[in-house]
């Protein structure tokens, strides 16, 4: 079938809107009509060349839509299901899947690197060249073929414009707090950087009734966002060392600090804002090879825990539908996160808007 997609043919160049051929789903796959897709900072890392990508490629890994066709061994009853796509569908056989850590699935990681689906081929072409998939998703398109277990069934009433964000950013932020960090009611929390993931961490902290919830960001608009979403205090780094400001609010330091930017200096600030015996959770993803330092004596002497967080340690097939249910039933309000909704034809303007830091979450409608 013919579809419309945004194709990245080179780093640091605008994407092009093209008509591509999408082959039918094969065994264990489904065809999804994309209703909405978010632009994530990870997409920008590929566009900017910070992370390598097989080219040409259709990016996008935060997608929501409806199943329109199924391949062999997939029940036809799935046609018509509303789904959120995940870039980490469990293979069920690798060490990480067997440990209950499907977010680190080796099969999914292989697909991310190769740009192929599970059988080692692509379903996308421009007539003369095969086009790569991003992480089994490629949602910057009108349609996508994905593994059947990568299309997670959600409530029919879920608004796809917020549901798509569950594919990465929102789930990462919330689950980094509630699952990876295991924050408990009454724990004190600081969140460094209030982009889409950081704001979602604020939502997660509010869900578990953390207190106080301190949000740190250089932009007044982002600090206002954080207050609206549940932060009890906000800090402007221009007014002094954020770690010292946090310790004025919580003497001795917070129980948990979440770094959602990926900057070494901010990692240091987050570490220094945590109490003895507390936990620093690193969510932000920099370019490959970037290193950060910390006070080793304090880490050992006071048993300071430092955690990396890949999607918050989520098991996508379990937690994404659960979060979708909370959103669909009004228990979690994601509407304030979405500040701009644009057509796919304006993909490059949407990327610039996301990169500017002036938007909440930017959503594309194919």
C-alpha cells in the first residue's frame, strides 16, 4: 500500500515528506493506522547526528493508532483495536526478558541498531531503495507495520493525542519515579529539567504523594508547567546553585533527585542535592560517550545510590496499558503537556519547536 511518511536521509538535514510503499504485515505483525505521534528528544538525537541511525529511515517512536490488518498467526479479532506502540516489545527469550526487564530486551535493542524488523528485513521502500524502521515503530507516517506484541491494546476511549506519549516520554518519567526509583508517599523529590520527561516525573511524584516536589528549570514557562502538574516548589538556577537552594527547602537534602536532561553539570547538581543514603536517578540521555563525575567518598561513605533509568524499568506490556487506563479514566491528566498539535507535513517546524524548549509536548497528526 502507499503511505505518507517523513523520511530522514541525512543527519542535520530537513526530513522530506514522501510517498512510500508499505508491504503487508508478515507472520506475527500488524498494520496500524497512526492517529497521533509525539516528537521525543530521542528523535532529535538521531536528527542531530548525536546517535547513529541506519539511513534512510522513518523516525518516530511515540505512536498511537488503530490496527487495520494482521499477519499470519495474529487473531483477526485484533482488527479495530486502539493501540499504543512500544519500541521494546519483549522477545520473551533473552536474559533481560526472563528477568522481567523487557525494557532492556536484546531483540528490541538489535532492531534499534539495525533498522530492520524481526525477520531482518524492512516493509518500507521508495520504489528503488529500502527504507529503515526506527525501533520497530517508525510512527512519523500515516501507517506502520510493527510486531503484534509491540501494539499494546488500550482503552478505546483513550485520546490518541495524549496516548501516543505513553510510548516513551510520559511512561519514562512516571515510571522512573514509581518503579525504578520506588518513591514512596511522603518522600521528598527534586526533578532537574522540566521537558516532557521531567514534567512526567513530576506527575509520577504527585501520583505517589511525594512531598515536597521541587522542580528545577531555567525557563519560567517550564517552572509554571511544573507547578500546574504537581510541583510544590520551583527553582531557577539563575538565582544560585540549585543543590544549595534545594537544601534550603529540605535541610540535609531530598530523598530522591531525578536528572532529566543528560548534562554532566546537572548530574552533579542532582547528586549534591540528595541527602546521605538517598538516591539519584539518571533519566536524561546525552550523546554517546559523555561522562559525568561524582564524589566517590560520599557515594561510598553514605551509601548514596545512583540509578540509570531506561524507560523507568517498565515492562511495556504491563505498565503502558495500565497508565493508559488511568489517563482514559481521568486519574492522570496529560492534556496540559500537549501544547502544539501539527500535521505531519509540518514535521520540520515541529522538530524546531521541540528543540527550542519553548513547547511542552509537540504532537503530529498524520
